[in-house]
C-alpha cells in the first residue's frame, strides 16, 4: 500500500535539501493549480511506495501568501498520510511556531530536527527525546546536507503514516482562551472533531478564508462567540493566540534546549553581513559580483583576456559545433535518400531553429548554476534587500532587480527568475518590463543600423542609447503600470536573511537543472513550431514553392506594412523583419541580408558584428526611421522562446497576452515618438 | 517610539504595531510579537536588519516605522 508524506517547514530550513536527499533525482516539478507556486513531487529512493510531496516553504498556516494557502490547504483538505515538519535547530524557537500550528490540525506528523551539526558546533544541545515526549510526536535529529539521520527519519515517518497515529491535542492555550475557542468549535458541529477544532482557532484568529466556509445559519452565533474570545483576550484574540503559542514554545525550548551559555557570539555570517550589507560597500561589491557572473556566462574576452571565451561561451561553442555537425550529417542523409528540395529546406530550417535553442542552452545553464549558487548561499536575500531602496522609487521591490538584470543576457532565464518574487503584483509587472532590457540577440540589429546609417556618428553611443532607452521605458512602464493597472500599494519589504552557507554541489546542480530542463522542453517546442510556420510562409504561396519575394510572408508583409507607416518604415521587407524577429531577434539581420540584395552568409555575419554596412537598407530607412525600427524591435513582443517562458511563468494565456499587448503598444508609441522627434533632429 | 528610530546595537521591546491586520499577522509569524526583545544588528539605505528569536530579518524603513518599541 502506498503512502503520501508531505514535507513542511519554514523557508531556508533545509527542506529542499532534505527533499533532494530523500528522493534522489526522481522528482517532478510543476505548479500548483491556479497559482505560480512551485509544486514538487517525488518518490522515496528506497521505497517506491512512498510518495513525497514538497510543500512550499511557509512561516505559518495563516493565509498571508499564496504559498501558505497552498501548504495549509494541502494539509487540511488533501490530508497526506503524514507530514514531516523540518525544523531548523539553529532557530528552533521561530521554527516551532509552524510546528505547533501543524499539530493543531492533528495530522499524523514527525519532526525532523535539522542542522544538528551547526547546533553542536555552537556548543548548544537539543534533547530530541524530551521534545518528542512533550509533543507526543517523533522528533528525529538530522543533518540534511550530509544525509545523516535520513534512514531513521523515513522509518519514523512511514510508520506514523501507516499507523495513522494522530498527535495529541496540544495543550497550548490558557484556560480562558481554550474555553472561548472550544465554544466556537461546539457551534460548528457537535462532538469532538479535529476539523472543527482547527477551524475554531482560525475563526478566533479572524481568518477570512475560513470565515467564508461557515454556513450562513451559524454565522451569527460564531460572530458572537468570536467577539467573546476577543473580549477575554483583551480585544485581540489573534495576538493573544500568537502570544500563547510563543509562550508554549518558550517553555518547550527551556525544557529541551541547552544553550552554551556563551551568550550571543558573533558568527561568521554576522561578520560577512557587516561587509555585504554595509551602507557604503554593499552596492560596489554587488556590482562586482554581478560583473563576474555575466563575464563567466557571456564574455568573449573573459577577465579582460582578449579572445579568451568564458565558460559559458566556450560551452556554447562546443554545443554549436556538435549540433552543426549533427545537422549537416542529417541533411546529407536526407539528401542522399533522395528527398525533394523543399523537404531538405524544411529539415534544415527546423534544425536551425532547434539549434538556436541548443546554442544558448549552455549560456542558460552556466548562468543558472551561478545564480543557484548565489541563491542557495543566502546572498540573494541580501541583494534584494540592498536594491530595495532604489526599486522602491519605481513602485517595485528589490527582488525585481535580479530578473531585470538577467534580461540583458537573455529574457528566457530572466523571466524564469521572476518566480522568486513574493508579491504577485511585482512579479506580473517585472515580467512585463523584463524584455525591455535589451537582450544579447538584439545587439546585431543595432550593429547593422549603426554601421549602415549612423556611420558618420558615434556608433557606440547610438547602441548605448538604445540600451538606455530600454531601461528608461522599463522604469516608466513600472511607474505607469503601478499607478493605473494595479493600483495597489508598494508592498512592504520584510525578509529573513538566512545564514550564509556554502551550498552543496548536488543542490546547486539540481536547482539549475530543473530550470534548464523546463526551458529546453517548453521553449524548444514553441521555437520548433514557429520555425516550421515561418519557413512555410516564406517559401510558399498558393501555387506552390516560390521565392521569398512572392511568398505568403511577402504578401503578409505587404498587407501589414501600412501599420508601420507612422513609424517611418512602411516597407514589406521591414515588416517581415519584425515577424522573423519573433523567432529570434538576430534573425532580423539574416532576413534583411536575404531581402535587401541577397548577400552571402559571410556578409550577414560581418553585418551582425557591425563590421560591414548593408547599403541597400538606406533606400528604405532614414536615420529617424532606423532608430524607430530599432526601438520597435527592442520593445515589441520578445522572441517566441521568451513568450513561451512568459506563458509558463504567468500560468495563463490571459496574462501572457496582456503582457504581449502591453509590449506591442509601448513599442508602437515609443517608435512613433522616436520617428517624430528624430525627423526633426536628423 | 518607532523601531526605525533605534540605532545599531540597541535592543528594544516591541509594544505595539500600526498598519494592516495582514501585515501584523505576517510579523507575528516571523516572531515579532508584543513583549519580544529585538536587536538592531545592521542598518543601511534600504532599512534595518534585526535579530528576532535568533533569526536575522531585514525590513524596510517604512515598515520599521510601523513597529512601536520601548526600552
């Protein structure tokens, strides 16, 4: 018979490490239905009949965030066979707050006392046997990072799950409060019921979600009794309940925890924080770390050594080469098999499309390995805090900084990083504006125009100004969206700063792999489908295969070019460029190369690097309209891979389309302004 | 006085909260309850870092103004 065991615990208590340790690599990551809260399931590596469900990290079972609602709904409604509650032994008092709340639901449970090695090295001691006696549930000391105590923990959990032994009703509240709560429970239903007892506590805590579940004929009676509970609590039952829970925990700690008696000792973490969150040093240090992160991922001249590729670029080169070789052999085989010209064309453009994804997969992997390292080490929490001051001016929280910064590399991982944002509003806005950060694939477009139309001006400044334009538009968008679309107050910033820890290689690797895998699968399918579509449109018309000038795509370009007339580029080739840019932004240059004079592949590469001009585009573009075209492609819908990532992170097409719509309108308005102002200036 | 007025190294006792219920509840969950002693362990432009129930918590200055403390 299979059993389901759920893992619950505070953020940073080592829950993910424990989950990885128990399940090995056999895990499945998804989202909880309706919310973008990560859902992880796995199987105990030593017994396939034991399913492990990783609940989101929460501080309590009160409904403050989507995570907490998910966790408590799962415990109360889905009722797993047992809960393993992970407690960080180094901050036992605060962690036990969740423990007593889980006990209040009376679900069969086991406490995993984690970080016992750190507790010992501090000279403290936790008497797990005594704690187990008082709480009436097994308490198993473990060290999740090393796997110590894992076998004992799982034996205890499986045995509790199979026997279904409920913990005793914890004796937390004082007489007055307990009686008042009991009175509420009695109104909800006759006889002793765990569910009603738990609901009664929540009602006394003024929990709105539970309040709505009270049948209407009982609402009046419940209200009277909750008022009475408030009265015996000195006006605020909720505060009193919290207070009595902490008092109960205080007694537990006094009984079971032996402090070294050294008082407060400054730990290594404290010393590091003195520097890393320092009023003056914090920002420069952070800038340095970010520089290194990006250099490791994207730099062609790593650590200022000319021509030395960074680990990311080096890896990408190898993958690209391997893919190129594989693709060539495959095309050769298709040709040898006597396939028709169009079939060969289709195969080769599909391979190119997939190759584009594979090409930057190594970059994503390296970026995520490093980001995961910073995240797991505890540093990212400090970064969010330090950046909060600046981002507050734009109506966002400091946590939005990381995704936006990553946007300069590639929007896809950047959008995925927005997942760490706590506030739903911040996350939605951040995802809308992250693609405004000019990604690496957009650079060739600027290079082409700069070399061709701005050859007489400072080309670097032209390119730089486009990057700045993206930042300014992002900031303005955040302000406007905050004011008109979301209308909610700037969220408060409150965040635990976990102790610095050197992450284990295993956890960093798993963390990064989860993200890369999702990216490869989802983005790969979107890219693949769109490549096939565009290939078809650019090579066919209704009478069959044809040149691009006569293709359906050209017809579409001619059909939509009027839209761009106010922006200064009412040309079918420019319009087609916008469309092919959605497959991958650097495609625009290749498309232009093909449509404006059929230049060779080498020339296209030289144009991309800004080394060569493409004189034919001068016939269509003026300086003003060229700048407008760059601005439009910077701001309009990102490539399909990024849209795929958006869909995945928003969890709905509705929000994805809203975001894309917002980006399109913004692009149009800004390009229009650029064209008008530019026509006057140039 | 508001907690925001406390300076690094000082320890204060929480006496009251201002602001919404929801926020108060979250503060409670993190160990900020009336009568609790909190120590200011760091300060910068974003806000302050506090030690509460043996855990380090960072909060912005606006929020620190909503927590009332006494000596």
